[in-house]
């Protein structure tokens, strides 16, 4: 059985999905985040796990990491994983609970996710891909040809760029500046642009409200889609060079 974000929220009240979507959008202000739905939870990943989400009927439990003890009545459960690693749970019942304190905890967990996985905090069972090809292999069946064609287009158009896996996704950089990476959701494959607050969007196709990240959702990849992506890649390259 293939698990999706939608399947995890199928038995939840609508406001629970709103809590999740709001938190995910805010989390992506820190940088790229990949959703990895598994049987037990939805894992939010960059290089390693940032958080795990456990939807319930009227609320959701959020699990995140910290490098220091947290003493707060909001913490419903906690455990010390190693000398400098802790895991904590917070119960979220409404969007208003995604406040400055919670975002500070998530920012700390996001930063820790760039380091080694702590004992007791396991990566999703598929692991983090080592190559773009492995990333494509993890996509749903109808997303694979879109992902494969998108990666080929980026490689052809971003000549001179370095390619690596960062935040669990194929990422292309010019020097020290990241240009774009490939992401995916339940029903799309996307190209995400970095430092894109100033990226022109004459066609109104960029999603995201963060300071630095914007992405294009692709549910097909015909000639018109390819031409569109190429235009935005060229603009992103000019922005990176500037």
C-alpha cells in the first residue's frame, strides 16, 4: 500500500489538514522540505528528518528534535536520544498554536537535520536518495516520467552547474549559490527556485509565500511546460549571477 499525505488526513477533520498545511508553508521559509509519508507518520525531511506528523481526528501530534532540554507545559512527551539530542511531542489543535515559540523549536530542529541522524530518530525506511535517479525511483508511477524529463532539462540548461543531493532532493548550484531543486507533492512534481523573492513571475505560476523560495507545480511536462520552465531557469540563473 502506498501512503500519501492525503491518506493520512482522510479520517481527520478539515481544520487538522489546515494546521498541517500552514505549518509546512512556514517550515519551508527555512529552506527546502520534502514530505515523505510512511505508514506510521508523515516525515518532513531535508538531509535528515526535521519532524514527524501524526494526524488524529481533531488534532495532530508533532514530533521534533532539539539539542537542549525544553521545559514547557506545551510538551506532551519527550525523550533524550543521546548526549545532545532530544525528541519532543506537541499536540496542535488550531492554527493559532503555530506561534513564535513553536517556530523557534522547528527552526532548531531544521538546523539539526543537516547533521548526523541521532540514535532513536530513524530516517524513513526508503532513506535519502544519493542521486537524482534514486529520487526519481521514489516518485509515484505517474510522476516518474515528469521527474525524469525535468531532471534532463535542468541538466541540459544549467551547463556549468554542480549537481548534488541536498535536503533529500536533486539540487543544482552555481558556485556557492543554489539555483533550483526538484521537489514533489501528492499530485505534482515541482521545480523550486532559491533566493526567488526577486524572481520575476510574469505568468503567475510561482507558488510559495516565503522570503526566498518559490516553486512551479508540474502535473504534465509537454512542450509548453518545458518552455515555461526554461524561461524561469534562465531568470533564476541571471539572479544567481547578479
